[in-house]
C-alpha cells in the first residue's frame, strides 16, 4: 500500500493526463461533446505531459549532478589530487591513524606554501591516542592484516611503532608551530580507530583507506557532501582529547630536538612518554617527526 501511494504521488500528473485523455476520447466516440471541447482538453493534456517531461528532465539533471559530486581516484591519481589540494589551501583538517603521510608530505608542504605566500594556515589533526596501548595494538593488528610485510618503508606495524608514529605527529605539530607564527594547529587524540582517512582542504575532501589498492573518494567544495563531511570532522574532533599545544611554548625546541627536550615537552603537554621508552626510542620519535619517510 505504501509503495502504491508513493508511486501515485510521484506520477499523479501523468496519471491525470492519461485518465483525462481516456474520458474525453470515450465521450468523443459517443458523440457526447463537441470538437471545440475536445481540442481544449487536448491542449490541457499536452500541458500536463509537458510539465511531466520538464519535471523528469530536472530530476535526471539533478541525478547526474549528484553522481558527479564524488570522484573515484586510483593509484597515482590519489597523490596528484593531494598535491592539487595542498596548493593555496588555507586550512587542512585530517582524521586518521597516526598521521604518517601528514608528517611526511602534507604538514611540511602546507607550511612551506603558506610561508612563501605569507598567509595564515589552520590545521586540525585527529590521530590515535598513543597513551592508549590497547588501541594502538588494535591498529597495529589491523595494519598487519592488510600488509603483513609492512608498508612501503619496509617496516612492520607493531604496537610500539604505532605509538611512536602518533607521538611523532604531536612533536611535529609543536616543532612547526614554534617556527611559523601564522600556523594555527590543533591535535586531538581519539579513543576510536577508523579504517578511513579524511583530508579536507579549502578545495575538496579526499577520503582514503589504509590499503593502497583501494580507490579514494573526492568531494569538491562546490559539490554536495563537502559541507557535511566538514561538519562531521569538526564534530569528531570535539569528541577527541585535545592536546594543549600552547604548553609546548615553555619548552623551546632546537632544530634537532634533544632527547631531554622531547621528554620535557611531552611532560609539559600532560602526555608523558611511556616509562619503557628508552633514549633510542625517543630519538626514533624525533626522526619520524622531522625526517619522515613517505609510506605511500
């Protein structure tokens, strides 16, 4: 019954035209109405049919626009889309795992572009909480299930690596913040693992997966869903635990931060490094933060 009512609501104009044409045709056959009346009804039916055609054309055009609002990207086209998105953007919002690509490419590139053009830059990064060991273990197991041999850096995903990668993203955010006055950056630590990565610039949103064989989705700013996804990322960040990066101002970082500086930095951020982390682990965090390798 519901489906019948829905069909009737969507096709009422065409149905009226058919019924009217049938009734007038029968009356004309029975010679119960004159020719002028028949002609008037014919014009009315044609008007209804024209209205139906215009409505269907509008709906078809809308469907085409909606279908073109999302683009599927494969292989090298994903990296090219990221490059175009970074050019001239005044903001970058990220939500994902540990931010390895953010450190290796996006953060540095966006800061360099903003510095060269002498304009402000706003960045928001939502990553896994490195203090949550179980969460990092779950993420490492997920990445290992996709690529048991490790990513393109040749390094396997373990709980410790996941934690060091996330700590490195926080360190990189503090390091760049101290060196570029016009960088406004926030870091949120999530208690929930996502299998997707979101990257939003001033021009588009790119949604990727950890598997390099999976296609990416791109939504342009002037198309549907860009605003919806932007709202989703803001709402998600508000639910994360935000790191108070302003506390890092009390610990000036050298161009090559020392182990002691890094330990004091994370203590100041109320995000102390695990007691099991040796000086070698801390030095590795510095390397990942400032000399990262592109995993893709």
